[in-house]
């Protein structure tokens, strides 16, 4: 067994194409294995993290939902899942996570710590409001609808500081550390960006005339209200995009700090580092504004860098998915997975050696704002919704792209021209394959649960 530490960095909602704009990570890439065509298996945080750390698709471990929509039935199998931190803990690793999600995400971690949330500055208006009698407050609430302003759980600087403190405490032990950065998740570091007058170029061109209020012309659902409450209706869409890029630059600086800290402590040469995002972010593509729903490329393509001790830099072409990480990392460590037959992911170590993977397809699904499934195979990408109702996006009150979509990614990489009607045979074949795959995943979930009950006896 190779006695490497593991530092696993997840940058929430970071698009693949932003990586080139991140100064440190672009430089650091030259010391890493770069998986060029990596995909998440879903587009929300909860199921994505669960898949990343288990090597299982969402339908296999059961957590297909996110946040407040996760029900007890989704978690029925999660206790039986072999998360990588659980496997390594059994082998004597100290396991730690810097995150705030809690719940089942704590499984297998000795330390699960959240940086302290910095309190927002209280404005004069909010102070006066606080002093008003309860009756007046209730009256105001009835006349002025509640604001749904979004906020970040903590800042990147605080996450790095906590991560370094934990590494300091674990020194001398072999450790696995997960660090989750949130700054590239809506609302981004928007007010700070405005304060600094920052102006970053956006990877997706947005017409410079449009403001948040203009969105209501194209999007009708609750999401626009949230955007208005969070950013203000007169804010330029470009300014929000700029804040997204600014936030990516801040996280980049924090990762640089963390890497230099590992270097100073002479730990980097002995540490596997994984840098990825749990999903991407749509910056207006397909009518999806500053969120990550939809199974289009901006939401499911992710950056994926692996710093592996003793391995030179290389770019690896061909598909890779988050579920491949557990088998790949275990293989680099020389550790056997306790139930390799349950894994959905593939060991990519041989592919890394030759510089291209032979994963033939990419699978993804979503359930939070709409229920859709995606299969990417060869040049085609197929997306479908099991029912017309399930295709309706509850955030935007619309059906993005249709109930059944097929794109020729060679000719139409931006997924603008749905050819499902022109190529019904290809669409039918891909749908059949998707249905068979999802049936197998559910079967496997039952088997994992049965196997674990059996093992306990
Ligand atoms: Zn996320
Ligand atoms: Zn939508």
C-alpha cells in the first residue's frame, strides 16, 4: 500500500471552462493529471457528493434528491454504502471534512467541521425593523412579501484556515481531508465584487443591456423572484456573471495558499490532491440563469485535476465521471475495495498511463427542479424526462429543451439544435439503454443493502 495522504477539494458549481481563467490552478495543472472530459453524475450538491465519495450513481445509493427534498426513503441504503473515507478509516487513516452539509455527509469522518459563518453587516433599516413591535412587523410582512435572499454558508478564506488548522493537528498521521469551497455558488461574492468595482470577463456572452428585471420576460417561475431579491432588479446580468468569475479567482487564491502550506510542511510530495467541482453552473445557457439545473454541458461538465505523487503531468482525453474517482484513488493507493462488484465507476489508472480513457458513455440525472436523465455516447447526447409533468422546471415554470432531446455534439456542441424528431432511431436506442441502466442501478441498490445486512449477521 502507498501511504499517501489525500486532500480532496470540491469547488461548488465551478464550470469546466472557468479553469483556464484561474491563475493558480492553470499553473498547478502542469503538475497534475488533467482529465479533459470529466462529468458529474448529477447537478445538485447532495447526490453529487454522495456519488463522488462512493463511486456509485445516484440511483444506486438512493440519494437522488437534494436539500429539503431528501426524504428518509432516499437514505434507506446510505448506511450500507462503502464511502472512501469509511474504507480508509478502517485502514487507519484520520478522516476529516470542512463542510457544513452534515446529515449523512458526516458518515466516516472523525472530524466534520464547519467554518464559522461571518455575520453580515447589519444595516440601519434592519436594526430599526428589529426594534418594531411584533404586530407592526407582522403587518409589514403581510404588505411586503418575504424576501428570499440567498447567502453563502461560509467564505473560502475561513475554509482554508480551518483546513490548515486540521492538517496541523493531524500531522504525523496519514489523513484524508475533504475541503468544500462554496464561493462560486449563487449568490457568489457579489456585494464584495461590486464594492471593489471588479470586472471580470464572462465565459458565456450575455448582452450587456440586460438587467435582472428583464429576466421576467423569459423566465416566469419563482427563480426570478429569488434573483431579484438577491441581486436587486436593476443589476446588470453581466455584473452577476463577473461576480461569479471574481469568486472563482478568490477560491483559486485560497487553493494556492493550501498547496503552499502543504509544500512548506513537506507534505505535498506525499499527498494525492483531487480538485474538482460537484457540478457546473449555467450562466444563462438554455434559459437557466445562475443555477445548475438542466443536464446541459455548463451544468454537468466539471474540472478534474489529480495531483499524484511520482506521476508526471499529462492530459487525458476521453470521458471520465466522478464515480471513477473512488476506484482510481484506491488503485493508486494499492487498496482493495471491499465490494468492487458494487462500484459503478471505472479504475482509470491504466487510462491515465496511456493518456486516454475508454469509458464509452456518460450518465447523469437530475431530480430537484425537474426529473430528467442524460446519456452521452460517441457524438450524441440524449436527454429525456419520464413524464411531461416531470419535465416542467419548477424554478422557471417552463420545459427547458423539451421532453426528449437529442444533440449531435460534434456539429452542435452548444446543444442548440434538438434532432430527436429527425433521428428517432438513435433517440429510441439511447432511451432503451438509459432505461436498462437505471433499472440495473435500482437492482444494485437492493443488492448492496442485502449484502450489508448479510455481512452484519
Ligand atoms: Zn453544489
Ligand atoms: Zn429552469
